[in-house]
C-alpha cells in the first residue's frame, strides 16, 4: 500500500477533535481547526443559514443543532441492529405538500417505533420545505436508504437535471459521516475528472470480475482502486479530507448535469465521498426535480 499524503480530519469548526479513528484512505489525526470563513463551508445551528448557499463562494452549509434529538439515537440503534431496513426508496414528488403522505405509505413500519417513524417523516418534510425555499422548487426527488457503506463509489459530484436549481440536502442519521474536500484544495478539475474516470472504470471492472468469480482480477482492480483513493491525486499537496459533523443536515451545491466532465471552477460544486466500511446507515437525500417528471409512483 502506498503511503498516504492525505490526512482525514473531522470538520468540527473551532472545536477540537481528538483521537479520531479513520479507515481506508485515512489516518488518525489528533486535532484540527478549519478556517470556516475562507473554506467555502458554513457551520450553523439554524436552517436560516442555508440561504448562504446562494453565495457562489459557498459550497456547503452544515446545520447541526446544539443537541441531537433523542429519537435520532433510537433510530440509529434500530438501523445498526438491522431491525429497521428496506429496499432503497426513490420517490419523485410533484408537490412537496404530498411528501408526508407519500412517506407514510412508503416507509416500512417494521422495526421502527410509531413515534420515531413519525418524527422521521416530519424531519424529512421539514428538510423538503427548506429545500423548496432555497431552490424555489415545489417538486423534489427524495431518496431514502438504509445501507452499509461499500467501496463502489469514491469522491464524486451530485448533479441536478438540466436547468434545475443546483442545490440539494443530505442527512446521514447514524454511523460514519460523509467525507469532503475543500474547493480551494483542488487546483485543476481536469485532474479530478481524470481520477473520477479511472475510479469509475476500476469499480465497474472490479464488480464484473467478482460476478465472474475471478478473484485474482477482482483483487487487482480493488487494490488499484484503493490506491487511487489513498493518493487522491486531484488534491494539492498537504490537503486534508474532512468529515461532516455527525447528524448534520448538509445543504450543498450540486452541478448541472450538462457541466459534468467539463473544466468548470472547482467551487461550482461540493466534492464528497461516503465512508467505505462500517455499520448500516440511514441516509436521506433531497434534490430539485422537474415537475413534469416528478410523479407519484
Ligand atoms: Fe453524493
């Protein structure tokens, strides 16, 4: 394994993170302070702050309440024990007002206490309403999943359809948080797209080899893939990888899909990556949808 020139730290604002254990591409660091003002990342306790995402110099706003509600702890416990699990839900919603009833009908009841389920539905509805205000949209695409992290995907960009407002919301309710890098640490998007192209090809070949039960070929692809993640060749020397605060709602800049693979400025979007190992996590992702395609299924 190549030695890493990239360290991962927890994005804790002015707080100090001690003895953070990390995995894969990472190594342990004792503490860090992120210079929030110059980083393009905003830390906040109130949803009102997500308006700051309209500033083109801001890539993401983390809304983290000073104290997490108790139901989230109960939710995390049933997700991690496997009691609450379901097939990934992809729910286009023509009108945000319909979202609570769509979730009521779609989210499984098994494994989740009644009050916790209601609190989760309410939480998602609040996020959708915040997205409506930020993006000026009334149609959203909601994705809800309970899955253990995998190595399939590395650092990537989330996109919206052509001409849609380039914003979306993400919340990880439990487990390992999302990783991200700062726009100022990426001098050249060409190098990022070079990484992304290689990473996607290796991942596809790795899965194909696994399917063919060709263990040697699969091992070779996986090791090249992980080596690429260890190096993160698109980052400037000494750049860090950060983690979002636990339980935060992340409002972040998406990319118009027509710009993907183009040499746009790095600050046009928020580069991030899920953890690649750990317990199952409940993840909610909301982005604007085209009202013509957002139909209830
Ligand atoms: Fe993503």
